[in-house]
C-alpha cells in the first residue's frame, strides 16, 4: 500500500515536462460526474489551446459525442495535473454537414442570465457520507441509530464528528485547486457535513461547486466512503441535505438594500411552485416543515425582530428564505434561499433565482 501511495504522489515535474489533463463532465442523469485523463506535452494556461476530446455518449446516457472544454484549476495531488470542466456538444449529421448542439443547456441558459447583472452567490452544500457496503451513515451502528440530534451540529469529538478527515482533506484540496471554498462544518444529522463555495460572481459559483463535488467524489473514493446527493438519505426525525443558496445583487449590497431584498423575496414567493419543481428530485421528503425549512407547499420568511419577539417560539420557525441579523441591522446584504436540495443543479438554481428577482416576467 505504501508503494501505491508513493506512485500516486510521484512528482512528474522532476522527470518530464508532460502533464496530465483530467477532463470532467456531467453525465446524462444531470448528477453523475464523469472523467477521463490524457497526457499533454506541457503546461497549458490558455483554454483555447486545450485539445478537444470525445467520449462514448451512449454509455453516459447522452448523445454519441461531445466537444470542447474550459480550463478550471489544478488537481490537488500535484502541479503536473490540471482539472478541466467540460462543456458537452452533440455532433449532428444533417445534409452531410457536421454541426454541433450544446447538450448542457442549463449552463448555457445561466451564462445568458448572468450577463445581465453582477450577482454575488455563496452555495452551501450538505454532504451525507455513507459506509460503503451497507449504505448507512458514517459512524452509525449498522442497522441502528446514534443518539438524537443535538450534539452533532459543529460538534467535536469521536462520538459526535465522523468523517472529519475526509472533509478536512476536501477543504484543503479545494483551496489548493483554486476553488473559492469559504468554510466547512459538521451538520445536524451525524455523518453529514456542509461546505460552502463562494462568494463568487455569476456562473463561477456553479462551476466551482461542480468541481468541488468532483474533488469530494475522488476523495471519498480513496477513503472507501460513499457520497450521496439524496436530500433525505435517512427517513425519520433526521435533518435532510440541502444546498442553501446565499444571493445578492449590487443594489442589495448598497444602502437601502434591505428594501430591495424584501421585494425580491416577494417575487420568489409568487413563483414558489415553479422554483420547487426545479430545486432537486426527492425534495418533498426533505421539506416537511419539521426540520430546517418550511413545508414544500408553503413559502414564508421572517425578519429577526419579529422572530425574537416570539421569545422561545422562534426556535420552531422554519422559513423558506432567511434574512440574517447582520443584513437587517445594516439595512443591506444578502438573503438565503433554503429550499434547494443537495442534488440540485447549481446552474438551474442560481439562474432561476436571478431571473425571478431581477427580470420582469
């Protein structure tokens, strides 16, 4: 095993100018990440210089063929490897002319939306970790349950925090790879963690979340742990897994921005059903109103002065959208859409929030 580790960590730059390019793309389900690697003759800094490549689309649930890429960052293992986040194109043969069609429509739509405004985003991603052979949360007794929720959120200790070595490795790997990861914490359900990507502007937040997901998949692969995107991996009185989205526009961050925020939230309320339909599969199992977010059929938000006036009752308030104390105190800032599930497509969610809050229908 030590020899294998040594080989994985070989410093290629000591013996060759060649580098490894890891091509990453999203598979046909919209959530399955795929990758394959190839050798390049030397370092590449300009995305236009990267060679186009293809793959068997019939084996990924996509049309047969793809094309071009975007240079993203370095792989965490060594400087002689780079990550490439790919844009897939299907090759069409019509009238004997070769044409291409973009099959990653959510990203294309998001780019068009984000050309409109300067938008700030932080994506908070919950990541339940499962034991490989039994698909049961990490640290839980097989077929059994740990103690009730309470001590696990941001908890410390061998009986409260399981999988910290994995998430710490992911944290550092993302920083090394150039991902704008801003923090991690243990979640309410034991064996579940959260990481945050951002603040980022426009399409970058979604791009970086996808690559952060890929890095976490690779790390859990090495650790022999299964990463699930299921928004409610364990039924019962256990918190689900969301992808809370912190969002602001330039006008929200200026003086008087809180009024802009309130109007934006009102617009979200009017489009609640439309958003829920696009916020992730299985979200109805998570949005029950009994845990961290309001019932799936309900849209509500509260400001903190109102919540605090309820004294103890405020602890049970579970909003769809949250506005933090600092934002209310300063009269400007951002709000948090707590409805997206952990398996949401960040291109869809971020562009949809922008469209609803900015553009008139």
